[in-house]
C-alpha cells in the first residue's frame, strides 16, 4: 500500500449536483495530483497542487476545481455534474513537484452520475 | 502535447512465459517513464520507472528498456505468474508540462 488514502470509496450523484472528493497524501509528500480514469482507459491528468497552490492543469473545464490544505491533504470539487463525469477519480502524491518525481496513487473514488 | 500509445491492448501468456508491452511517445522532451500495475478495484501501483539518462533498468523479474532516439520504451516480465494478471499502464512525463500522460493500458492474463 502507498499510504495515500481517498474518501469516499464510492459515490452516486445526479446530473447538475456538486461533489467533493478527498485525498490524504503519503507522509512527507507535499504535492498532490488528481486524475480522472474512465472505464477501460488510462488516467487523465486534471491538475496538481503544490504547497496549497495549483501547479499545472490538464484539459478540464473550470467546474473542476481543487484545494490543498496546510497538511498537504487535498480536495477535488466538481460542479454541475454531467453524465460523462462518471469515472474513477485518483489522487497521487509525490515528494515534490518536480517532473521526474515518482507519483504514488490512492485507491480512487468511483463516481457514478445518473 | 504528449501522446502515449500502448500495445497490445490485451495479452495472454502461459505461466512461466515472458510478457512484453510496448509504448511509444511523441514529445522528445519527455524524460520520465513509469509503469503502473492496476488490479481490479484498486489504484495504479508503481512497479518500475526509468529516467532518460538510463537505457535499461531491472528489478527481479521486471525490466524496462528505453530508446530515446526511436521514442519508445518497453516493459518485460519474465517467468510470469498468475498474480501478474492485471492491467498495466505506461506513462510519460514531459519536461515542459506538469502532467503525466498515460497509455490506454494492456490487460495481461497469465494462465496457470
């Protein structure tokens, strides 16, 4: 196990609702990245947080937003949920924000939007 | 931006045989290449990674090779075991972006 935890494990929402997902990084890690993994596909980068600031963003609309707290835990918020937002949401922590740093993934939160 | 292609999408081998998964990438600035194993209902688990100053890296039954000229890298698993059955993802990290791009995955089945 990596020491990265996520909550909740599963979630069901309806279209138009808002959702907040949580991630606790591995001890000693100050960087958290969020990914969306649709069924049968590889993870897609949403954004990264380093020391409470956004440090890079993938091709996701502004309704995907995040936070990082002083203890380096993080939240992913998604507003105005759409059916296509149904996916496994993964967070990964790394010891620093460098591009060569190894990322360790949590177990994910499976979101179903009806 | 970076584009990572992975093949095959499915691979079935007999226990004890070797398995090879190949990936290509498009961004010549990419310099970090991890491989992840994902079991059903779990997050991806790092199994091996390689950085661009190294051509090959081995860890017990697992090895990764990197050819920067051809922009491809491969995962080699020897003496496969049923517990190696999972989905394997390659990824590449560009020097100029903070995102890591993943391949579409290879479902490996090791038959006992």
